C-alpha cells in the first residue's frame, strides 16, 4: 500500500473541502438562505447563484468529510488500540469543540443577538449552545466512539486489495437514496436539532454511510486502486443528474419529489466523491511546503472561520454592490486570513498537541 501517496492526495482533498466550507458560509452570508451568524440577504438576482452553490455543496461536501474521517480511523485504531484511540479522539476533537462552545460561539453570534436587544450577553451565553459548524465534530466523535466500541469486541476486517466494482457503486448509491428517503419520512428536511446543533439531520444516512464506507475503503485499498477514468465518469454523471433528477424533483410534489431529491443527492454525492478522489489521486498526490502548510492548518481553519467571516461581514457593510461580487470579495479576503490566523493559533504553546 502506497501510504505516502495516499495520504498526500487525501490531505489535499481536505484542503479543498475546507476552502469549500468557507465558501459555503460566505454564500450563506450574501445569498437568500440566511442560516449563518451574520447575513445580508441578496437584493439582486445574483443571490440565486449563491443559493445554487449552497445546495450543491450541501449535497456532497460534508459526506465527503465523513468519508475521509472514516478512511483514517481504522489505521489509527490499529496503531493505538481502541482505548488510546478514544482518549486521543476526545482530546483532539473534544477540546476544540469545548473551546468553540465556551469561547468562539458567543463571539460569532453575539452581534446578531445583541443587535435585536432581546437578550443580555449572559442570557445569550447561557441559553444558546448551538455549536455552529462544529456540529461536524460532535457527530464525528459519536461515529469514532461507535467504531472503537465495535473494534473492542470484533477483530478488524482482513486488509486486502479488492477493486471497486461499478455494480457495488450503483447498489450503494441506490441503498443510500432509499435510506435517505425513508429517514426523511421520520425527520423532515427543515428539522433543526437545537442541542446537537445539526442543521441538516435529514442527511444523517449519508454521513453515517460515508463514514462506514471510508473505513471499508481503507481496508480494501479502494482509494489506491480507483481508476483514473472514474474522474471523468463521476463528473459527467454528477452533471447529468441535475437535469435528469434535480429539475424534475423541483417541479413535482409529495413522495415523488422527495424520492427524486433523495436519489439526486445520492447520485450527485457519490459521483462527485468518486470524481474528486480519482482526480486528486492522479493529479495531486504530492505535497510541497505550501501544501503541507495548508494541510496542517486546515482543521484549525474549520474551527475559527466563523469569527473571520462575521468580522469581515461587518467590515464590508459599506460595500454596496451585487451579492455575488460581495461573495467574491469576502472569499478572497477570508481564505488567506483564515489560514494566517490558524497559523497564529497553532503557534500558541501546546496548541499543536490538539490541533
């Protein structure tokens, strides 16, 4: 197994996905979906383009994060054992989660709350425990603990290379679509879980399935054996799924619309994940100093980027222009600023032990 090549390509994918998370939340800032700490709803048609970006992102990018997390989990348990692995996960994920909840969360959200004059700072601090984008870390902790518990009583799967068959991909995609549709009969799409803070509980089947798939992919060597042609095929299928599945889901109603939506999300997600994985394994499986810097600081960027975006939002209030232009301006400022601040944070004494 070519561990060095595999890790470089996957690390580069994490950089891309982290930047996409930042772009996603900038799009929420200036689009027509005001689900962010600071928002300026679009006043022109270009906001629709930002909404499209949000919908497309949501269909696959967090599932991709869970797949990558699952991919690294079996090897970590193999090296450390379940007990040490659990302790390590609670340190490396639990501490950042607590720091966000106790320190960063109130700073990110306080402007909107105090601006309405409904709550004092301490009332807001004590009754609002929305973890924001760190819901991902909460769910990941649960998945990691569940896998560690399973490994504590079961031997690991045999580590053997097995080519990824097209029929398996199709069956997985259809199964994911059915599971998503059935789950949403119980959990409506617009449901929000206030304690966990999970803004998209209707996507939990995808998140869980992708985490498990990542664990299996590690054992079977699927990332290393993924053919290069999967890239072109994946991008083609993802693009074709929009007119074939997404558009009909928007003009129908009831169970048919829900079923088509679940199928589109599953096809779109699996296709793009395959496409990006194959492309990065072939084209971006090396990493120089700049890539290492971006990779080492990506998780810290994920944690701190809400503060950066909220601050930039207030700083750019004076800019009166098209929504998509404000999106481009903020994104151009936010990406380097996030990584620079992440570098400063990781330079603090003891920070690299956790981050």
